[in-house]
């Protein structure tokens, strides 16, 4: 499959809310975690084997257990897997894509740590008894098919573990097969060598028959390996796994970044605050008009719940979503209120994480009160604009509402060459006062930019 078609299909499936992610060992490499050969090389050396001639690492682990016992193998693995540094560029991109369900055969904690670094709540599920928590709202479910390093005596590492997998993990596999049935899967960094996934897909296809469900995978090409060519062909023909082959791991990051940008191009962050109650009615009408127009055009609203503006945005969005019987309100409207006891540093981190999953920042008002109750420009809104700039968001300030929005609009006007997407619209944004016309203008700008992103 060519790159453009692959990216388009994954992005379209994601818009429909039906993509699950499956991560293999390859996704932990840029966090400097070992590959399977690197992990088990000491085992091969002690057994007098050349790791380069080993193709079945589960069998190698079994040989080592047979000779030296499980505790020796667990000690070796724990020493090489339990690390402090979990930073991964690939996973940083993946976290910002907004997956709700992640499956993995990795037993390290790299995936969980990267989600936690973005202050995203997770359910780490590595045992049948953990499955009762999978439906908790606003959490990402991370299913660890091969166990977790924190419970090393239960990890799947040997040939015996693989052979008995369907006997010992029947409930886990039932959940996996259910999701294979309902969702499109994207496989990254996974070799398909342990047969757990292929057997589950094979079983699924035996129920479905000729209408085989398609899955997608990104894999690094091995042009000199003739066996690999046949292996890829087999994955596509027997399992209907559409493969995108790349030449280097860095290319995977580029593809993920492109997919992420297409996905988040549907997410609009609305930044604003208002302590001046004399403008309350107008502010509400503008917020409502913008939210309704965006929702009608299949865009999603993200808000940090700035004073008053957050209430107007969330209230009008929920009202609109209920009126159209939207089944997935949590996806269409993301609200993350700030805690009152956050430090300035925590505020900044929170804003960074909130804006990271968006592509557009609409600025409304941005007014606060100082210690003497004087109306001033909101520093929090200005910080959100600054963060948006650094994260390459498209900034759309409603300058006619004044305060921070006006300041940002005038700055853009003075530096319009840096904001070519607003060249034809910045003057209108500074003077238009009619809520419906403002909303129509904002939607027109966003649509124009979105079409350019999609057609890239």
C-alpha cells in the first residue's frame, strides 16, 4: 500500500472512532530499550549459541529456563528492562493522537509512562482480574497481552508460555477478539512472530467468512531478505493485513506525525476568559454561535474552562450535541477545568497537554481583573496563545471582542507574513461584531486550512 492511501485510510477510520492501536517491541527502541536479540543475547552466549542465528526467541528463552531455571531468566530480564528513562519520541506522537485503546505484547512500562507524562489517565491491564476496569470513563485502556515487568513471574517469555497462552488467557483473548471484530487495528513495531495476534485474526475470519476485516501495519522493509517478502505477502493474503513498508524507523515517526496532524485537525481549542459581566450576553452568543457551527461541521471542541467563557462554550456545546443525538459527547467536547490550587508551573504543563491534541486555537476576549478589580488582559490566555504558537497551531483571534484577543489580532496584523492563512481575514476578525457572522468567518478559515492539511 502506498503511503498516501495508508495515511488516508487510518485517518478516516480514526475520525469514525474505530481505531485501536497495537504496539510491539519496536516502539520502545527510541527510548533505548533492547530489541529481542539484545535482550536475550546473554542467554544465547551462556548456552553457546549465536544470537544472529536464532529466529525463535521464545524457544531460546525456553532453552535457558531448561538449563538455568526461571528465576535466572527473570533476573536477567528485570535488569535490562527496569529503567528510569522512558522518553520516546514515537510514543509522544502516539499519545497526542488520542487513542482510547492500546494493545501491546511489551512488558516494559514505556507506554504507560509516556501517557502519564502527558497527564493522561490510564488503565494498565495485564491480568484477567484487571478487565473489570476497562469501561472507566476518560481513561486510556492499555492491554498488556504478555504481562507486566512489575509482575515478572507472570510474563509471557518462553515457548511453554506461548503454547499454553490460549489455555491460560482465555478471557484476555476474548476481549481482544471482540475489539478485533469492532475496530480497525493499526500495528506498529510488531513482527507478528509470536502467533498470538495471527491466531486471533484467523479465528475472527473463520466466523466472518469471505468478508474479511482489514487491518493495517507499518513495518521496516528488508529488501535483501527474500523470506521477508513472502512473509509480508502471506500477511496480506491470508490475514488481510495491509502493510506499509518503510526504509528507516525515522520514517515511521514522520508517518505518525502526519496521521496525528490529520486527526487533530478536527480539534479546535477555544481560549478565553471574561470577568466583565456587562459583556456576558454578547460573549455567550458568540461562544454559542461558534460552537454550533463547528459541531455541525464535524469539528470537536476543546476547552480549559476559562472563566465564564468556558461555561458558555461547554454549555452551548452540550446543548447542541444533545439536540443532534450525538452518541459520543466525550469525544466531541473535551473539557479540562483547572484546579484552583495549581502552581504556575502546573498551570503551564496542564495548558501544554490540553493544547497538544488540537490544531486550531480560537481566542475570545481574554479579560481578567487585577487586585484592584481593574479590567486587564488575561495572562493565562496570552500564555495559551504562546503555547499554541510553539505547537504550530493555527491562531484565530476574535479581535473585535477586545483584551487578549485584540492584542493577539493586532500582533498578527503587524506580522501577517507569518500568518498567511489570515491574510484575507484579519481585518474582518478585528471589526466584526455580529455573532453569526463571526462564527461563519471562523468556520470558513478553519475549513480552508483543513482542506489544505487533508490534501497534503
